[in-house]
């Protein structure tokens, strides 16, 4: 029996050079092909968790930090202040992470996963404040992946030395099956 779905997650490799891989993930409406933005927090939370497991995952916010801090405090979402006046969210519960992603879907922020994410990264945190998400490109070799989250456009871009598009699709497919989201690799 075929899975009936209203949303599809498109996984597409991007060519950004021989030494670094980028993978575009786009959540679209299965009927219209339009990006899904509102109500997608649960999908993105599961995607990030599935890609990071079993390693730590953190989200990096370097703008609108006061609003993010207030939200985290009000919703018991784990976070820590960075020395560069940013905020790193380290929430382990997928449901609380989904709420945070939904609330801040109109903001651009980053994510990183890997053993190195368990500790503060002052050099990266400073670079994020200075250069924005471009700071992930040289830093991503220390992590399993870094991600640029632009959920207001229905997209998330993975930058990694370790992940391929096929591996991303393999990891997220089971995590999204109970949400009836089909995962397709675009070649």
C-alpha cells in the first residue's frame, strides 16, 4: 500500500567544490510543489535529530537573541549564552525543539552536530557574529555537519565533509514516516 502524503522532503546535492558537500533539503506541498513553511517545526526537528544522532546537536542564534532567550526561558528550552553575545540552544526533547523551530521559522539561524558540539566553540561563535552563517564553511570539518536553516523558505542546507545526499535521505526517511512525509532524492 502506498503512503498517502501531503508533504515531500526533497534532498538534493549541491556542487560547491570538491572538498565540501552541500545538500539542499526543501519541504514542499506534494500537490502544488510550493514550499511548506508554517506548521513544519515538527518535520525540521525530526530531520535535525535524525541527522545528528547519536551525536550532540546545537542551534546557533546570533540575531534577535533577546527574543530567543525569552522564548527558551518561557518554554523550558535548554540554552546557553555564548561569549560572542549569541545564544546556543542545546535542547534534547524533539517536541520542545519543534516548538522553537516553529516559533522562529522566520529567522535565519544555524545548526551543528557532532562530538565537537558538546563543548562551546568560541572561535566559531565569534565568527558567526562577524560573518554570519558563512562561518560554517571553514568550521564544518570539526562537525558531522553544519546547517543553514531558512525555514521561512521551506529549506535547510547541510554543509558537511561526511554526509552525502543519499545518507541524508536514508537517515531522515524513518524519522518522517509517521508524519507522512515522503523523502525523495533529487538527482
